[in-house]
C-alpha cells in the first residue's frame, strides 16, 4: 500500500509522495521495494518516480491538467526473497498554475486620437480557466504614454504615426490565487 496516494501538481523533482508499506503474514518482516514493469505489458508511469527506501518520490513536476492520475507497478520483497507486486495509482492534485501569456483584442489605434481613447482589452492565457487576473504596466519605453484600467489599455498621449509607428509597453498579468 501507499500511505499517501496524492501529490500536488508543480512540485519539484524529488518531492515525497508517500511511504510504501507491505502487508505480510510474518510479523516483524522487513521489505524492500522496487518499481518494475507490469508483467501483463500494461504501460505505467514508473519513469516519473523514484524510490528512496520506502519513500516514493517524484522524478519531475506533474501537471494535473494533462495527466490527473499516474500508475506505477511496485514489487515488495521480504527477507526470504518472496515477492508480491501490484499496480498503484497516484493522484495528481490540481494547484494554481501561473498565467502563461497575455493577448490583446486590438493592438492598433488611429493616430491623433484624444487621450483616454481605448486601444483594446487584455486577456490572460492561463491553464486554470476560472482564475481572475489583474494587469499592470511594468515597463517599456512608452509605459507613461499608455493607461491600464482593469483589463483595458488606453492612450495617455496623442500619437503620430509618422514620428512613432510602434509603441512599446510591458504588461504583467497576475492571477488571483
């Protein structure tokens, strides 16, 4: 058995999932554990884990959205070299994922528009679809010439295409969790 069959996604390599335990009719028996291939040929996720004594540890960060359950095949061996093997399921728990990108629904404006003219609305790219996001201008040579209110990017200056056809701004998106 595994005393804890769940691990939160995005944990670093080497995170402990739980401890393996063997049930044995012989009282006081000591066991060693090994990840093995399933004799039936069924695929498993053994490569994503390692064993340190009785501890099952991760070999990589897991992603709940792409694989919420993992399966390993474990062999327990006692001092008399008797073995028992079985499949064990590890559940990956959903955790907050950071936003991975940012889009704007309109990235141009006609020149000579008054200040506070709306350019476009920002949207975050985030694996967690239900997260709420905040946006902040954090850099770029034109950062003072643009305004950000909520998710709406607007002008804070009057722009002339002939003197400056492109503007540069860096926006940071942060999720609510």
